C-alpha cells in the first residue's frame, strides 16, 4: 500500500513537472466547457475549469459562480450572441480566492457593433458586459475584452482582488461616434481592489470609482475616453453608498481623451464623503476638454453649474501630473467646489500645457494653480 501510494506520488510529480499541459488536459477533460449547456454542471463540480471557444446564446448571462479556490482559464474566443435587446450582464464571475486567466490569444467578444447607435445609456437595450463580485485574494489576469455594448467591467461588493494585464478594446466604437457609455472599469462598494498593467480604449471613463476604500490603480494606459474618474453620490438616499476613501492612481497615461482626471460629486445625492485620494505620475496627451476637472455639481448625469457641499472632498493629492492638451475647448484645470466643499488639496508638479482657455476655479483654489 505504501509502495503503491509512492508510485502514484512519483508519477504525479513526473507528469506535473515535465508536462503540465498533458496533466491538465487529461485530468481536467470533464472540466472543459465548450457549449453553454455544460456550464452549470462543470461550475458546480470542478475547481480547474477551461472555457474553450464558447458561444453564449443571445439574451443569456454566462454565470460563473465558482467554488472557492477555483482556477478558470479562457481559451479561444468566447462570444456573446446579440440578437436580443436586453440589459445583461453578458458575464458574471463570483467567488472567493478564485483565479481567472485568459490564455494567450484568447478574447471575450461582446459584439458591441450590433448594439451601438451613438446614444449609449439613453437608448436602453444594451447589455453591460462583465460583472465581478469576488473576495479573498482572487485574481483576474490577461483578460481581453472586445467591443463592450456599453459599460465594460463592473466590480461590486468585492474585497481583496487584483486585476492585471487586461486589454479592454472598444476602439471600434470610435467609428462614426457610435460607442457611448463604454466605461472601462466601474468600482463600487468594494475594498482592497487593485487594477494594474492594463490598456483601455473606449468612449467614456477609463476608470470610474463610485464608492469603497483602499482602491489602487497603476500602470494603466487609457485612450479615447473620459479619463481617470471618481463619481461619488450614486445613491440619493443611502449615504453609506456614497463613501470613498484611500484611493491611488499611479503611473498612468491618459491619451486622446476628453479629460485627464475627473473628480465629480453628485449634488443630487444624499450625504457622502471623499477622503484621501492621490493621483501621482499621470501623463496626459491630446486631452481635449479638461486636464484636471474637480466638480461638485453633478446631477442627473451631467454638471448643472450649482455646486453643493453634501459630499465634501477632503484630501486630494496631485503629484507630477504632466502633459499636453489640444483643441479649442481645452482647459488645464477647472475646479467648481461648493462654498465649503473642498479642503486638504495637496498639489505639486502639475504642469499641463497647450490649453486654449484659462484655468478656472470657483470657491476653492488648489495650491500652485494659476486660476
Ligand atoms: C490553481 O492554480 C494554482 C497555480 O497554478 C495551483 O497552485 C492550484 O493548485 C490550482 N488550484 C486548483 C483548484 O486546481
Ligand atoms: C506612459 O508613457 C511613458 C512615456 O511615453 C512610457 O514610458 C510608459 O511606459 C507609459 N505607461 C503606460 C502604462 O502606458
Ligand atoms: C491614504 O491612503 C493611502 C492609500 O490607501 C494609505 O496608504 C494611507 O495610509 C492613507 N492615509 C490616511 C491618513 O489614512
Ligand atoms: C468659471 O467657471 C464658473 C463656473 O462654471 C463660471 O460661472 C465662470 O463664468 C467661469 N469664469 C470664466 C472667466 O470663464
């Protein structure tokens, strides 16, 4: 018996060390999903899952509620049928200590071209793409999303997760100005989330942070969209959903975008707070509207010119924000605070050139800014 066990152990070591692929394809054969009808059985019984070339039927969510500790790999193209108008999401991934990875060359294709009409959220019937609710050291790496119908990735109720090496490519939506509200990453009610080493090409916020704490973004390349944003005050009634603190953006590039950095609080929300936010080493290039825009007058999805103090911004650090702007509407810094809405701004090394309009600050002047 001892000897028999030893042989199994040795055999396993030989296989896993000399040929991990051989090992995985054989032992995991029953855990590979190639058709939608296999999803539930596999997800309920396996902890080492491959999704290979899956076509998700129109109007269905690929729901992956994974067992704790699961490894999931996407191979080939995962496509999402789009004959039906609906709200999605196209895929949800839930779990604790899960590890989701895209194999080289793999893609998830949201087929946004079938939905885009130049109206975004205003015209319903477009699905959100990718929802994550994960905890306990979960990782999501090397995921390539193509053509989000509208918002790309939303992270909610998550704790201790890391996303790295993503490509979110909605650049096709630039054509004829058809893609709208294609936010890259939206984060709410989450703690200890890191998103790093990723590329986002879209038509709305590259990152939009709504609520949570200890959220970190680094080495992002944002192109074509609306910049690195905070948007706080989504709830009109529950102030606990309007709390944001301890957020860092470091070593990011924002290029050919409407804004570089956009901090907005919602004047039509109940109370809330924004504390201890840092943007550091942010390179801007080809920004058309605002290099840095801080506004406390967001209501009903746009600014209304009447800033309020209901969600005070306490502690906003800008350090080494450099770059250039382009076009007739370009303004390096625009600040519109409530009468007592902004405090604790520590800004240094803000150097944004090429603006066509003078910077403009209302009710609060950040240190070192000529406005
Ligand atoms: C998941 O992958 C990691 C790293 O390759 C491995 O250590 C772990 O045992 C795998 N987990 C499962 C459930 O197969
Ligand atoms: C940002 O641009 C700089 C200068 O071009 C480059 O060195 C750096 O690698 C870029 N970083 C990212 C995340 O794209
Ligand atoms: C501010 O946030 C950073 C990043 O999460 C954190 O390291 C630091 O301790 C926070 N500062 C305070 C005063 O809480
Ligand atoms: C500055 O912005 C405020 C708020 O939008 C506006 O009322 C004011 O006219 C602007 N000042 C200039 C000189 O454009």
